[in-house]
C-alpha cells in the first residue's frame, strides 16, 4: 500500500494511486504511463535528462510544465532541447513529487480520473475539460 519501504517512494505507485479511481470502462481506454524521470545531480545542478519525453507523455505545453517545476521547486534553471537543468542539488524525489502533482492539478479529471483532458477558455477562466466524461473544472494556469 505504501510503496517499497526500501525506497520509500514509488513514482509509478503514486501515479497509480492518482488513477485508481478511474472507472473500469474508462481506465481500459485511458491507461497511460509517464516515463520515469531520468534525474542526475551533477556538481551544483540537477538535470532532468528526459524532460521532453515526460512532457510528451503529458501532452501539455512544455514551457508550462517547466515554469511549474521552477516555481514549485523554488529554483531557476535552463532548458536545452530535451532536458532541463535546475540550479542546486534538488532531490530526485522532490522532482518526481512535483511532476505527479502537476498531473493531478492539470491533467487528471477530478470526476472520473481520466487523463484525456484539455484546457478550454470560457470568458477569462480556463477550464480543464474531460474528453471521457465531459466534466469541467477551473484551473489556474
Ligand atoms: Zn472525466
């Protein structure tokens, strides 16, 4: 239930927990995975080497994900083609937690938990609209 006690943190399991309320019919269609973040600490910076792969799986604007990570981690960084470099030594666990919280905040439908969602604009509000069940909820971008 609580992941591997040896690592104390299981990325896949956190994602699974976020998905575990997906009704069966929908979960069959929307089984999805995100690549495990490939994180390396080098000197005084932390490199997320497969950032673009992770973002591709999320199907979100890469710059939004990048800015979210910087804000949440309270650091600055630079982007290269497929990877990002964060200033400071950021524990990989924290980066993974922030990616999971991004998924919960900006991707998963809070009604049926499906990840098939997209942003729509309504007046000045941005809504997250679920393609699976049609539910919407406001999101702050
Ligand atoms: Zn839904």
